[in-house]
C-alpha cells in the first residue's frame, strides 16, 4: 500500500480552496529530468482523497530521462502543500505539484528531481551541521517580440527581435520613437527607454497571485528585453517549486500578451547573458551558521562551504550550467562569473559574499555561475552537497580576490583557475567527481549516469554535428 502524501488537515484545505474558488479542473504538474514542467488535467470530480493516497497513473516512457517502454507505468502523487489556483489557466483550475513514485514498490522514483531535492534536505538534517538551508535564486531572462529558428540539411539560422533592441534604432518601418537601452546599458533606466515595464508588471501581479513573494522587478543589463524579478528566499524544495512556477507564469503571461520569453543563458551575441545567481545559507535551531568573525563577516563553516563549492565547481556546472549555450555566457567579459575564487562584492568571482546588510541573519553565499536553464531541484541539491562536503572535509578555499580579476596580469592571473569551457568538459568533470553527490543516497549513480548520457547524446553530440553560421564566414571561400 502506498503511503499518503498529506494529512487530513492538508487535504481539507485543498478541497476548501477548490470549492471556494469554483475550480472546474485539477492540473497535475511534475518535472522531467532535464528540468521542464509536464502536466495533465483532470475534471474537478477526480479531486478526492484517493488522488493523494493512491496516486494517478501516467506513461513514464514518454518523459525525458525517465523509464524505458517496457517499464513505463508510473504514479503521480500530488503534494497538498503546493495547491494554488493556477494564475494563467481558464476556467478556474486547481494546480498541484506532484511527486513521482514506482507503482510496483511504492517508493519515490530516484530520477524524479523533486525527490532528489527532498533527499538533500533530509541529508542536511542527518549531518547535524544544520537543519535548514535557504535559497534565493536570481533568475534573469529575456522578453522578446519574436524568435525564429530553423535547422535542416541545407539551412541553419536563428533570428530574434525586440522592439527595444538597440539594433532597431535605424528601423525605418513606421514611426521610430527611439528610446532603447544600448548594449550593456539596460541596468536600469526608466520608461520610455525601459519599454517592457508594463509586461513585467503584469507578470509580477500574476506571480503574486500564484503565491510567489516578489520583492522587485527591473530591467537587466542587456538591451533587447533582459529582465529580473526578485524572489524572496525559501527552503530548498519549496524554492525549486517556486522557480518552476516563476518560469511558468513568465512564459504564459508573455505569450498571452504577444511576447515570448526565453531562459536560454546566452541568446544575444555581444551582450550580457542570463544567470541564476544562487544565494544560499545554512541555519541550525533558528540561527544562521554562516555568520561569524572571518573574512567578510562569515563563519569558518562558511569558508569551508565555499571551499566545497569551488573544489567541485567543474562537476557542479554539469547541473548548474547544463546546456551547450551556457558556455557562451561563461566567457571573459560581460560580468561572467568564470573565475574559481571568492570575494566580497566582486561579480567576476564564482562565489560572492554580498555586503548589502550587516545583519547576521542576512549573511549568505552567492554562487554566480549557475544559469536559469538549470533544473532547480538538481542544481540546488548539488550545490548543497558540495558545500556540505566542504564543511565535513574542512576544505579551505584559496585566498579571496578583491581586485578586478580581468585587470590582473602575470603570476597573479595565472594562479586563478576558471570554470569549464564547454558542457562536454563539465560532464567529464562530473563523471570523475561525483562521490560527494551520492552521500546519503541523495543522487544515485543511476541519476548521474542517466544525466551524463542524456546530455552527451541529446545535446553535446547533436550541436557538434551541425555546421555553424559563423563557419561559413570563416571557411566558405577556402
């Protein structure tokens, strides 16, 4: 018999919410291994206790990174604590995020990324180092007016357009009113230069309607529609849920208003890419264990945590910067955090210690190399496991670097290591360095092997096979 996922009180709240808001359907959402939400929808008559205690079946063989066709039957178990009225669907629809289980043994499915996140939180408690981790991801993304792309045997191109892109300054079609942020100057002028304030506000309203705690929204550095919404911190699994809801709402509000959104890390050449800077802290019995009297006001545990992040960073990026396009962003310049060092305030370092506040409660570590293409359940869990490995093994990071790293020369520059230069290199690093992830059974070897194989065969190899448009500029006349 499969155990229930929620108690009677939790279910009562779910049923009351659905009735109060007049919901006509129930939408079941879950995440595939690469990091995309999947869903299907039931009539409200199917909302009953059995849905939570016995689950609802689906074909796992059709989900990326899940089951083979001969073992395809799987079950979804809704988490009652995730119940909201979906802010973008009509008519009124109750939305529930689900966990995936095997119907044969009733156990949580190892390749379910949400299960990995929950195991990471349980492992943290088991170590005694802390009982809670908090996560404050900063997801940047682009809002475009159109995106076109094609790839076949004899054609390969992409074309992006944004009404506020600086490249449209000379556009002679209709009235050209100007006011566009120049390259690297999008942070952050007022309207009318900021032409997408209105659509951002619509997104923010829907995000808040969906229960997200939005602190602010603003234009980001790049021209052509780069933006960010401040998302208040939360616990690991819950915050990964919030990231998926954030992306879902941003995409749907854009689509409904004639825009398109991409969380692709580097869609524009010659301007800044989009990151997902991951602020993280550890707490024990209500106290922040990263606060202390060491460098920048951090504790010894915090320094060891940073040591773990930096030591394992090449392997971490296989989960945290998980696309071939991620490494178009992780290049010198463009504020890219490519240097395997830490610092206070220095944004070219992989790890930064923010200095906005002197409050002990606000002390945290910011890992800047991840990007928003990452599966948040896996990325946050991997970061936590690396940091805990650093604390357990007392891994000291190199000395902090508080200078502009791009201005360093000679021996000082030669001492600073960089992140991998490609997804292939990051996957190789993960293959060699993953024992820290398997502590406590958080990541299984099966998950890691499946991830590496998927990324190599479905992404790295596929991109390598195809001619690149710039190759024609370089070689068409040879």
